[in-house]
């Protein structure tokens, strides 16, 4: 079984720009996967950390 962890953000382009100004290396540019706009940054360990802007319903938008 394979597991992946993605960090979710509201604006992927703005988030990547902010991370870039702080010295983060963008390892995988934004692409449209239908369900969201994923990209990745390189961690100091050399591993990639994916993040994405969702294009699907999210729980925090649900009425309580």
C-alpha cells in the first residue's frame, strides 16, 4: 500500500511564489489534474513534499 501526504492551500501560485522567496526549491511545477492543481517543493532531505489547490469540495466549506 502506498500513502501520500499533500498540503492543501487556497492559491497554489501565490503559495509557490512565497515559498520561492523564502528559498524553497520548486521541484514540480503546477499541473491541472482535474481534482486539483498539484506541485511539489524539495525538502532539505531531498524528498519531495507535494501541495495542491483543490478543485473538489472541501470539508471546511460545509455548513455546520
